[in-house]
C-alpha cells in the first residue's frame, strides 16, 4: 500500500514523466535558405500559372533581415541532354505566418536552398524537446509549453530569427523566433511562437506560457551554438 501511495504521489508531482516520446529520427527535409528576388510568389502547385497563395519579401519588413524559407519537397525538371541529370525546378516550402500549416511551391532559381542536418522536435504533451542531427539524437530536455486555451500549435515550423535578448531579458539567455503563430504569445508584439530561455527554472516541464516554448538557459545556450536559421522545429501533440 505504501509503495502504491509513493507511486501515486510521484505521478501527481511529475504528470508527464510517464509519457513516452519517440526515439525515431524525424522525417528529413530538403533544406533551408534565403530568397533571391525582391518578391517571391508562392503558388498552389509547381506551375507558373498556378494560383498565388502567398507573397514573401526578400527581407523582413520589420527588421530588414534576410527572410529564410524551409523546403520540404522538390520537383525536378524534365531531363535535358542524354547523360545530364535533371535539375530541381520547384521547391515545396512551408509558408510562414497565419494560418499555420500552409505549403506552397516556388521556382528553384529564386531561392538558395542548402541541406540542413539539425532538427528540433517538441512533444507538447510530454513537454520534452529533442535535438537531432540527421539520424543522431543529440540531446533531450524538458520544456514549458502553452497553457490550456493558449496551446503551442502543432506542426512543422522553422527558425526565422536568432538573437540574444537585450531589451527583453525575460526571454532568457538566447531566443529563436519561429514561423509559427499562436492565439497569443510571450513574444514581443504577441502572436509569434518563440523558442527561448527562461530565468525561472521552476516552470520547466509545465504548461504555463501563452504559446511560446520555454527552456532552461543552459539548454538555450546549447542550442545557440548548434541550430542555424532555417532549422526545422516539429511540434507534435503527444
């Protein structure tokens, strides 16, 4: 009876500890990179006649940083001369901004896409974050996620900006802006989902934010030295 009581108390104290997370590497992406034209037209299908579903500027209007895109698929052109490998003609990209979860196609010659080995996977229910490099699991850490009613959105997103917080010290040691949007967030200006450090370690492992993903400052510093702009961030419900 005493043993059962101890187990029950432990389960209440650490409600996510028993939730298993996948140890399988995430699905690879094609790569990430920058835009090479002033305005990139994102189309519904890989065709110049297809409907335009989004327009992305070469530089972010709020800070004039280069805008990154994440390519998750590719379509090659028809083969040319005999023995010549077919080139990539179109990339399928994750479209940043509301609504989450949009994808579209852009001409390959209008973006510079490079392979990216790193991926971050966040298990929202378990409040666990994994860092992968190709098929190698590099680290596993607890994180805090959005509270009920302000849940961190699930889906495939990516790092759009990296910076050391100066005017926003509550973002901890280092911060990553992502392409995801929530109902509300801790991020300056609201809306954007950030992946950032936190100065109060007692919140780690809980659902307490307005949508952002909080991690310890040690974890933030660890990611700072590893994940570049364009790094995929997968948030899953489990």
